[in-house]
């Protein structure tokens, strides 16, 4: 049995269509449990099953290149556990750049484990090996918000123009 899309989907079809378009990168930020719940809710609304980066791309033999990692992520536009990309120093990659590349074919929505302030995306802290601090444009930031009724939209969205 599959779950029915939530009622708020009907009045927000254009926003959901935006998330699907090629080159669309959306970062969900905020409290991790609420962010993961929002990703799952969006997945139900859009018939997409969220996937763990660890589970689909980093389990087993480590990928040998960015391209191999992208191949493993193919078909998974909704992702969580992306911090694993920051914790894999042997990959020597920029996780934000990789997510942008992944979004080229279809929109990508991820639970971002760090913060977004204006046009700056961060994870961890300066001086740590897993520190990410990237200035970027042309993406969206979603934040989960509590709702009381099934027709209420469970997020706010901010678009950072290119």
C-alpha cells in the first residue's frame, strides 16, 4: 500500500515541479529529525524514495573517483547522510560541487547537515578535516516548519538567485 500525497501538494505543484528541474539543488536545513521527515514527506508527494548517501554510494568498495560516485548516486535525487561525503577524505572532493553535478540531469534535494547563511554553505568547523565553507548561488533552501493541519505546507523555501 502506498501513501497518498498530502493535501498541501495540490496548491504547491509548481514548487514541487521546480525541485525536479535539471540543475535544481535544494538544501533542507534545520533540526535533523524534522529535516529528514520533510525529505520523506516530499518523497511521498513526488513518488521518490529518499536514499542514504552512505547506503547507496559509500558501502562496499570505496568509489575511485567523483564520476564513479555520481554513477552510484544516479537515480537517487533525494538524499540524506550527505555528511558522509565530508568524512571521506580519500575521495578528495568538494561535496557541494558533487551535489551540483548530481543535479545536472534532474533536481536534487538533500538534507544538509550544516548551515546556510545567505550565499554561504557550511559544515563542521574551521580547522577540521571535514570543514566545508562554500559560497554559491542558484540554489534553494528549505526549512521544515511545524504544521497543525494536512493542508498546511510543512516548509519555507528561499531561493538564492544565480
